[in-house]
C-alpha cells in the first residue's frame, strides 16, 4: 500500500464530501447572507479537495488527476470520515456537523503545516486560514443557537445527539497514520484530539448544551466502509462522468 | 419649512434628471418614481434569487472540480446581487422581508426564464451564455440609472457578472467541439433556451406600458425591442462560430442594416409563464418559501441571542 | 416585517492600507459580529477589502437634503479658500 497516497486521500475526501454537502445548501439558506456564507465554505472545501486530490494523484503515480480521483473511484475507495457524509438536516444539524469537523481540522492543519512533506505542509497552511474562519463561523452559530430560544436549543442539542457518535471516526488511527507519523509527515492524533476536545467542551458550555451520555461509536470511513448516504452522494457526484465516460467538459 | 407645491417639486426633480444629477435616497421624489423603482429593483432582485435555483440544480452534478467551483461561485454571486438589489430597495423604504413575502405570495414577479427546467449539463452553458448575456444587455445601461443606489448596485453587479457569460460560453464551446453526444446536448440546450432568452427583454415596445415614463425618468435608457435586437445581433455570430444553429427558420441577416431579422416570438407562451403557468413556476416559488420558513427558527434564535448578550453587556 | 427580521446595517470597507473606509451597501445581521462576518462574505468576495466597519442603519444621523442650500452653498462663494483664487506671476515655481 502507498501510505502517503492513502493518507492524502483521507484528507482529500473529508473536504470533497463535506464540500458536496455544503454545496447542497446553495439557494436554500435561512437568509441570503448566510446562503452566501455557506457557499463560501463549500468553495473553500472544494478547493482544498482539489489540491489534496491532485497531490494524491502525483504520489500515486498512476496518471490519475484530481478529477479522476474525485469522480471515478468506487465507493469503498472513498476514505472520508463518516461525519462529513451525514445529511444536512436542518441548519442546526449542518452547523453542528461543520463545527465538530472544523474543531478537528484546525488543530490538524496547525500541525500538518509543519509536516516534513512540503506539499502537504503547503496545502495545510493555506487551508488553515480558511478553516480558522469556518470554525469561527460554525462555533458562533452553535453558541447562538444553543443559547438562543428554547426551540433552537432543542434543535442544536438534537443535532449533537445525532452526530456525536460519528466523532471518534475523525480520530481513527491505524498503520497508515502510524507510518506517516513516524516519517514526520502526519501529526500526533492524540494531540489533535486534545485540542479538539478542549474546543468542543468550551463551545458546548457557552452554548448551554450537553454531550450525550450514550457513547456509541461509529467508525469505518477511513477504511471505506460508509453509511447508506454515501452511495447517493456518489450517484450525484459521479453522474456526468459515469453517464458520459472519457469526455472533456 | 417652506411648503412647496408638488408641481414645483416635480419640475425641479425632472430638471435634475435632465441634467443627469443622480437622485439619492433622502431626496424628494414623485411617489410614482419611487414605486416604479421599488417594483423594478425588487423584480430584479427576485430574479437573481430565483435564478439561483435552476443552476443550483446542477452544482452537485457538475462534471469536474473546476466546473463545480465556477458554478458555485456564480450562483453565490447571484445571491450577492440579489442582496445588493434588496439593499437598494430598502433605501426607498421597502422592507426586505415584505418585499420577499410579495414574491412568495405571487404578488411580485421575476424573470420568466427561470421557470424553465435545467435538464442537462449543457443548460449551465446556455444559461450563462444566453441568459446572462441578455441580462448584461439589460443591466449595463442601468449603471447610469437616475437613482444613485440602484446605479451603484448595478455597477457592482455588472463588474461581477462579466465572468458569468464567459463561463457559460466556455461550457457551450467545449460541448459544441466535443463528442457527438456533447454537441447534441449543447444544441438541445440552445433550442430550449433561445426563445425564452429573447422573451427576457419583455413585451414589444408597442405593448410595454412602463417604457415611456421610465425613459423620461432615466430609469430605463433603451426600449425592450432595441435591447432585444442588440442581443440577437451579437449572439447569432457567436453561435455560428461554435457551430450551433439558432432555432429560428426566419432568421436572416440584412446586409444593408447590418442587423438580423428574426421570427415571431410566441407571446402566448410568454404571458402564460408570467401568469404562473410555466413548467417550474410552482417549484421555484415553493423552494424559496420553504427556505424562508425553514430559516424562521434560526433567525428568531439569532435575535434572541443578540438581545440576551446585549442585556448581559449592559448589566 | 416580522419580529424575526434582523436589523439593517450599513457597511464600510477599507480597500487597502492608506485609504479610508467607504460605504459599499447594507445587509442584515442579528448582531455586530455577524454583521462584520456577513459583510466579509457579501462585500469582499473578490478581495475588495482589508478592513470592515459596520453600523446599524438606524444609528446613522444624516443631514436633511432640503437644507442642502443652507448647509453647503455658503461655501461656494468663498473662492479664496482655493489656491486657484490667487495670481502667481510667471517664473515663480514651487508654490
């Protein structure tokens, strides 16, 4: 197994699939200003995915470019965390998903920008700026909704209850991570987790919501074992490339 | 304050317009001028916002990452443009939420073109090339509109829109020069969007009830037919260049005038779509209404939170 | 207007260091922080700014256009405030 390819694909697919989900909001946001903000996040994520995928293609050396990797893999070959493929639900669900992800991505990129792999370091450095803003935006919304009305508090708590089980998948670490960490390419996941945990604890306290006591965990994304939602995402994402193979667009 | 009579105010107002002095929000203006502007700018804003939907329909299915990013950015711009325009109506005293509710109730109109479905990827090309092309023709003269905030919003809109038409034409060019399936897809999109694009300029001058007054007030600088002709004249050669056929058997170039004459527009179809009987009228307005309704609790929560924090701060 | 409509804010953008903030338009936001972020997303998508000011529209106090004559015309007659009012003989430079 090409571990650098595998590691990079995981980073890429998180951005690709969450970017896909966020782009579903375009034209349907709760107010025009927020519609524009959500699309900005989607655009950042699609941009990150493009950079990571292009690099993954290079490291693979099989002449697959970013598009070939984005659109022409089979479902088990997508390695995004389960969290990012979860449906948008209401605006609270989307913001909670975004927050849990941003709080993970920020400490990850903060470390990855010092990676011994110069290309990954460069992508992480650029993406970190975007991610900091995403985290600011999503954490403010989680707090606003949590400490807003009784209804909004209930909805954001529900979102957390639903999504919490997918958070361990973000920190899933196997031999790929170990090898990358040994080579100084990937950061220590335990440290990333500690930062993530501090952020979520702080924000949930401000938002007056609680981490559910049910500790049921869902993992599998990094091994390509996804929820039922993933197939539908891919059906849309890949439609053109599958229906009209080998054409330029 | 001295009590001017309205006739005197109106005379001075028209004098300013004639001298190309812009009207600003707090200036005196005839009520009809205000109402005409509110109607026109809000229709324009609604068109931008409803216009997000047919293109938004293809974002998750864009054929590659570059096209996906471009389409996202373009649809996002439309949200921005809608917002600039709602801002302009707010300077005239029209509250945004009320304006939007008028769209949802069917009282306010928007450009009929967005009531046609986008059934293939090529429609993204056709919309950018034809619909944005037609929109630009309408919009460029509005940058010199007599009402300051509208003119300024339009300057911004036109600057940002310059890439919209190009990206659409690029899609069409790629398809037209591609495989037979792609070329057929492009021709089919042109066939479906050509006539509705011509309708975008509105009824013939003889039928257009607002034109004369709007020209006098410099809200409008050209008539519907003038703009439509200009659009046909620039677009036909573009289609020829990429090897697509305009679906009009009566289309003829007149070497004497340098202009194209074109076939009769199906005005029955136009009025039916305006009345709400187009293929997607209901879906479009329903989607916008749903977005507003689903966002109600979010907007309420944000207000409640802001009030709580303000209280905390002052305590 | 429903009770849930957010207040209106005026947005001012500094396009680069050395220039002052300029009014660019308005938007709606529940609070000042959100107004700044919305302004970033709405008005600086093409790198138009490096600094943002927002102020709630209701807090802007403006001069009355019907008083424009009294407010601004008296300055028109004071031409001696402008350098072009003065004659400088040929041959004199740097003035």
